[in-house]
C-alpha cells in the first residue's frame, strides 16, 4: 500500500502544530522580585506584618492563559522576619512553627481556575508542621512581558486566609478584656514574578 507523500506531509505538519500548541512551559520564581508576606491581628486592635526571606516556586503550563498550571511552592520557616528578633525566635519555637522539626512549609496546587478577567482561584494543599489542609487563594494575574534582558516574566498576586490553629500553631493568650493577643486568622499575601525557563 502506497502512502501519498503529500498527505503524509500534511499530517506531519498538523501533528507538529498540535505539539507546539500544547508544549509545556516551565517557570521559576524570581526571588528578587517576589515576596511571601502575612498579617495577623494583635490585641484585637491592630495587625502585625511579617514575611519569609527564603522561598522557592515553580510552575508548569501548556495553555497561554495558565488555566492548566501546576504550581509548587516551598518556604523556609527559619527565614521568618517580623522586624523583631525576640518575636521571630518565639515564632520559630514549638508554640508556633517549630522550625527545628518542621523547617519547610509547602503548597501544591490542585486547580487553577479562571473566574474573571485576569482573576483566578488557586486551590491546593498547604502543609505546615506536617499538617495538610486544602486552601483557596484568590489570584490576580498582572500579565506577561519581556524584561530588558529578553526574559519572559509573568506576575501574580495571591491572597488567602487560614486558621493557624488548624496547623498546630497553638500559642494563645487573652487580654484583660478577653480578646486574643494574637488572632487565629492569618492572611497570606504572595507577590510572585515567574521567569519562563529556556
């Protein structure tokens, strides 16, 4: 049975176009232009801010709108910084993170759904102190652009609220009025700039 070379060439071209259209792209977090922050209420009347200096993040996707993106994040708990050495030491203790025994926090995505123009809902598993809970981040996509060096960058801002007691960050004390010295709800804010890997 002879194969028409023109038909074979057309089929090959279609397959190549299909492969290129679904090629997986890999992205890595640009630490110099990203940040992992958090806020928690203090004495009920105000909020304390903090962050982590050391973290890694990777993303893979085949679609240009990132709706099939797979995202992994890891944070070095020992890099916590609240601009107060005594408080940082307490946060690393067993009252909170127990950084010596559980030095990493991790996040692994399950879905990344588009909910509006440049708006997404990122669902995944967050692990702190070996406790894993499903969380949802509200994400704003800032867009993609090439930097002055020709590297393609994509920017995202993600926020979520978790209950620290769910993860064993158990320390608690009450004010004279009966309010919590440190709130149970923690707001997480991630500003992530990803660089496409070549």
